[in-house]
């Protein structure tokens, strides 16, 4: 829970509020104090561990992974606390849960308004009887009795309520432990909510079969605060406040904001979104914290005729505010019929009750965060086929998207590479001498960048899914520019290492973010080429970076400068990166819906054209099952192995390429200048690889060519002597062809990995592997092996040879899965699920997704 609560909240702080609705006036306040004192010393009715299990269960429902049913009395009676009555309630709740579980195929969280619902709100504390007598209103057995002579509030009834609540809980345990009432008629607790006696510290009779969480309205605040232990209201698992007690400045809101129980807030048709958001912000001060997911249940009592008009704007406002509550419908409130026995009731088959529930289910389903954001384009019932977009329209849209997105993607990805290689340029511009680097400190400056990268890779991928993609990316780009600029001020190894670490932290978003952005805007047959375009800017950056470094070095040599040339280099690239980050923030949209360069009609068409990807345009909802699927998919770990093996050579070459060239017989300035043809060669190879692989639809086979060229360069680099300067320089150029396969796997994450959570998880694992390889790489170039670095160069050959075998394995697995999906689609009776492309399904779940190989 947010730390701000600890400063002001106590179980009694509600009493300081100006409004305490539904307060009860007792004739003897001292008697009330005595009762409250006694209640505060009694054992908990509900163990705090069971409340934590209820929190976990409600959070699962808020994520769409479970369904909650709540049932029971509007107000319980002390007279009904006997075995038969409790048994009927439990049986009904369990039977409803069983039927719902079978129909929804979801875990059911069963909540009973039982064992504590002994108070009821009233519009007035007094009423006038038929004979004109004015007396207290009956406010529930916890406060007074129903008979006229029992109407004076009696504090000792709170002790009776506690006794009857404990009795009810013992009866529930007894009922659930009886063989005739257990077994298949009860719904087992879902496996995702582990309920064991050891874990919960409650009796085995409450776990795991047919678990019922108790609930009541937190109306009588002196009683509720007396039952509070360490911020747990131990009188029930779930408590709520109603229309009469949800004042923002009131005692009830003050009380519930501080307890750890799941909290309910009832709302009617008169509530507006600003009031609801203010309530949620008060109860969940930091909505993005995982512990606040499902913390609040919004219980709607709108009426069937108002659900479709009142509920959607409320849900949208809550989503935009970042809250993830449970939405619960209370259609049966209001007793509109009287039985022959004089009991008020309401028949559940009434049209307005059924319609109320049905309308709320439809609205919540349509606005659910469990579906892809692209589903909004089709809320009006349109179901266009991909073929409805003609070739001319598609070409026009593609041209507009390319013109507005690709230049910035290419520029930033080039900066992403040149910012890393600036260290290599600086190494031959006096950095090692000026910083007094000794031993392996330079190697560690190369590696420590990736420690920062690896530390935040998965958290960054999670945040990238949770927040608007372009805005989150631009935030990191600007900060990495600031960090790179700070490198110009370092004076020792410690300062340089710190800056390099944070540079890795802020650059971690770029590759997975651009991969996701590419998958959102381009068809799977366009993505390979686009990934190649922006990745090829590594080579362009190598050319431009080398020329700029050479120009600065020559300029300082000829004209002098007040600071060292390598500091000028870092200042130049850092400030330019900041400017480009600001441009990215302004120009690049988070998705098609807030895109400035498309009109409203083209935004829909831009979504329509990527339907064939079977991936939608994103989902901000973290799904645990997709996370687990990512971890158990063997292809994920084939990617991870490749990411490590291919990047051990990259890590070493990126950090040491200037020294490799200089050690081959060239001057420091020549090493800066002569590195540029390698960048140009890489650019050409990568772009050709993307074009040819998209045209032939054979990404792995085409990328093999680049890997083999790179491997040949590595073999020559290890075999040729230092005296063969041109040969070694040419060998270095050939190694620059090797990124083709790394790009192919990046594009596979874009085209072949589906499900928003799975995509970000696989992407994060691949980039973590990338970091591991780059951490190891510089360490293979030991000073004791200089100037040849033979062990490192042999290691490069071995790693890239293993990568070729791994690529064969990945292609085999994809082809095998495509064959399995083809059999499923051709099986008799197979029907394509409606709008499956926008259901945020994983690639393993969706038979319509065909893997690109």
C-alpha cells in the first residue's frame, strides 16, 4: 500500500473527518466505549492471510483471469443463524459458482454477504409509526431490534453480532467438512490462488474446496475500527461502502483507504467520472502499483435502461486514470415484491434484472483491456476484410507511414549505435591516457554498459507495454542523450563507469521498442525490410561517426581546443541525441489512433491493413499465462542462445575495432577514417538482406549468406599476420556482414511472436541475451593477448559457427509448427474465431498465425 497512508491514517482517524454518515447516537457513550474495548481484544473473525488470498483473487478478476460472484442477504438477522439456513445459503452460492465456472471456463471467486451483514443504511435515523409515534428506524440487528420496544440503539448488540458472526463461520466450516456437502458440487479453488493450510494459517475446512470469502457493508465505523488489526479489517475478507457513505471528506472513505482488505464502492446512475476518479485516487494513491490492481471493486447499481449510457464513460475515465478495478453489477438490489409470508424480495427472472446484467457484461467486454486496442476501430460493427483495401490505397498508406516513421527510426537507431561506439573512437583519441585507465578497466567500460542494459531490460519492456510506446521511448531517448553528454565531464574510471552504466539503462528501450513499433504499423511481409532499414543505420552511423571523430581529431590537432577531442565528441553526439529525442516525442504516435499524419478514415485503414498479422496493435494488460508461455517455449531459448553467441563477437569488435585496425599498422587517425568503409559495407548487406528476404519469404536462408561472409572475415582476421595490413582491414570489413541473422531474429519477434505480454517477454529475453554476449565480448580481448588477440578471434569463429546451427534449429521448429497449424485449419468443422487477430492471442494459441521462416 502507498507509503503516504502511514503518515496520517489510523483505524480511528475517520473520527476526525467533518462528515461521518450513518453515525449512531447511543444513550450511554461509555457503554459503547466498553464494548469497543472488548471487541478490540477478541480474536480475528477472518485471518489476515485469508484477506491476502482474497486480494490476490480480486486482482485476478480485475485482470480478466477470474470471475467474482457475490450473494447473500441485504441484511442478516440474528434469528437466521442456525444450521439449516446457513446450509441453504452455502449450497446456493456453491452451486451458482459451479455453474458459472463451467460456463465461463474461469476460476470463480465466491463471496457471501454473510457472517457480519447485520447493519443497514437508512435515509433517516427516525421514522413515524402509523399511530403517529416517532421512534428510531430499524438499522439492523447490530444496532437495534425490529420491534418497536427494541428500537433504541444498544451498543451491547455489537457483541451479539460478533458472537453470531463467529457462529456462522463455524457453521460454514462444519457444512464444508461434511462429506455429503463436499466434492463435485463445489468449485475447487483455482490453481492460481494457492490455498493451503500452511500458506494461509486457516483451518483446512476453509481451503481449498469451495472457499467462500465473507463480506459486509462497513457501515458502523466504531465496530469496524475495533476489528482492525495491523491494517486488516478482520471482520470480513471484503468490505464496501455505499451511496450514502462515499463522501470524499467523510469518515467511511478515510477508514477504507487505510485497510488492506479488498474494498467495494457502490455507485448509482448519478455518479460522474470526476467523483469516481477522485474516490479511486483517494483509496489507491498510486494506481500503477501491482498491489492496487483489483483493490477496489466498483459495484454498479445503474438500472438496465442506463447501463449503456452511464457505464462506458465511467470505464473509459477509470482506464485513462490508470486504475484497474473490478467491475461488479448489483442488479437485484431493491425489494419490489412481497411474498405471502410478508417477506420483501425480487425475482431474478425480472426483465430489468436480466437486462441489467446482460448490458453490463456487454459493455465491460467491449471496453475490456484484455482485447487489443485495435478492436476500437470495429466497435460500430464493421468487419472489413483485408482485401477490402485495394492495392493503390495500401501503397498510399505505406508511403505515408514510411515517410513519417522511418526517417526518425533510422536516425535514432543510428545514434543508438554511434553512442555505443563513441567509446571505441575515444580510445584512440586520448581517453585511456586522460582517464588514467589501467589493466582491464577499458574492457570493463565496454562491458558495464550492458550491465545497466540487462538490469532494466525486462522492467523496461513491461513499462513499454504499460505506458504509451512512443512517449515512453522518447523519455528514454532524451535521458540517454543527457547521460552521453555527461560523459564529457568524467575524469576517472569510476565516473566513466557510472555514466556508461546509465547509458545502458536508458538505451535498453530502443531495440525492443522499435521492434514492437514496426509490428504495429507494418504487415508481416513488410516488417523484415523495415527492420533491416533501421538496423542498417548501424553501418551508416559507423561511417558518419568515424568521419566526425576523424574531423574532430584533425581539427583539434591543427587548431587546438580548450578541452580534449574525445570530450567534444561526447558533447556533440549527446546534445544531438537530446534534440532528436524531443522530435521523436512530438512526431511519432503511440499507435494509429493518436496519429497526426493520418486522417480519421486512414487511421482505421492503417489498422485494417495489418489485420493479417494476427497480432493487433498492442495491449497494455500484463497476462501471466503469456509470460509463462514465453518462458516454456523452446524457440524462446533458441533465440536466447543465438543472442548470446552472436553478440560475444559483436561486443568485442564494437569495443576494440579502432584498436584492431590501429594494431594492423595504421595510425590513430587512420583507424578512425578506415573504419568507415566497414560501416558502408554493413549498410549495403543489411538492406539487401531485408529486401531479398522479404521478396523470397526466406529470411533464415538469406541471412545465412551474411553470417557466412562474417564468419569468413573472422577466419581471415585470425589467420592473417599483422604485417598484412590491407588483408586484415578487408577481413574486418567482412565481419560487418554478420548482423543479418541477428536482424532476422529481431524481425521474427516482430512477425512470429504474438500476444502483447509474450512479445515483450521474448523480446526482453533476447535483449538480455544480447547484453550477456556484449558483456562477455570485451573480456575476450585481454591485454596479454595484444596486439593479435588470437584467442578472441578464434572465439569469434566458434560463436558464429554455433549460430549457424542454431538458425537451422529455429527454422525446423517454425516449419513443424506451421504444418501443425495447417492440419488444424484443414480439419473438418474448423471455423476461424471471429476477430481472432484482435483478441491478443499468442502465436501458439492462434491457428491463423502462420510463421514467417
